[in-house]
C-alpha cells in the first residue's frame, strides 16, 4: 500500500519492492540568484540574519540561527546548517525522520534524497540547494524573480 510521508514524497510498493518517489524534485524547484535571495531575506526578516527563518522540507520545522545557538553552536557553525539541515539532527529527545513523522527531524540536504525546493546561484556561478524561507510571502517574492526556463539559468 502506498504511503505519503514528508515533503511530497510517496513510499510506493512496486513489483521490485518499495521505493521512494518524490514528485516535485524538479517540478517545483525555484532558482534565483544570490542577490535576489539576500534582498528577499532582508525584506521579510530584517537585516539581522540570525533572525531569518528557514523551513525544513520534510517536517516543516521553522528554524533560525538563534535556534541553533540555543543548542550551543557558534553563530558561524549555525549559519552553515540553518538552511541545509533540520535542527532535529542536534536536538536531544524524540525527533522525526523521513519515515517517521515528527518535528523537528533529522533531514539534511547533504543526504541521499535532495528534497530542496530552492536553488541559489552565487555571484561566482556556484549553485546550491537551500531550505525555503519559512514565510510563504517571501517565497512568493522569490517565485516572481526565479528563472522560469532552465536554459535561462546561468
């Protein structure tokens, strides 16, 4: 029997056994340049980047650098993880996983399943997937300036 779990994923029972299908990996990817991403973050969260909130694509947990600092991380270390890994990876106690719902969870974009919906292109042309902003209006702004055609992406 098929079972839905986390961020648009579906555990599908097929002839070769169960496998994970993510129907929106390519369909909903928003690709923006770093300048637009930074401007949108400041518009919706202010100039203090420690207060910017990002949403885990699996459990929906909203997290900031300040949240990671409360766990004892330095601001620099927290800035490396806040838009890339759910805070549940470092939280004590019960957490969720991709297969077991719970908030926060242990998901990271550095794992096997890349469930990010946002790709940011740096000034040097480097590309990276990030967690989306935890404000739907901010994401609406990014959709307006996103590259619509994959051939337009630098």
